[in-house]
């Protein structure tokens, strides 16, 4: 696409090329296939209910 430059001194445009290096094609991998939790009716609002952990195979350093 073209990106216009509206500088106060110079008017110009630049061609910009975007190259996608990776795509998000892998789902996150959770440590367990199922998580269950119980919450007491008297639990204060904002109480922690459960902790889950997952990794993302697409999370690569570039």
C-alpha cells in the first residue's frame, strides 16, 4: 500500500511492503485437558477460583 507523507516542507509518498513471517496456526497447549473448580457462595467478590497454565507453540522469538 502507499503511505502518504504530509510533512510541512515536503509532500511525498512511500511504498510499504508487509511480509507476514509467521501465523498463529497452533492452539495453546494447556497442562490439563480439563479444569474443574468449586466456589463457595460466601466467597468474596474477586476471589481467585482456579489457576490454569498453558504454552503457545507459536510464541517464537524473531
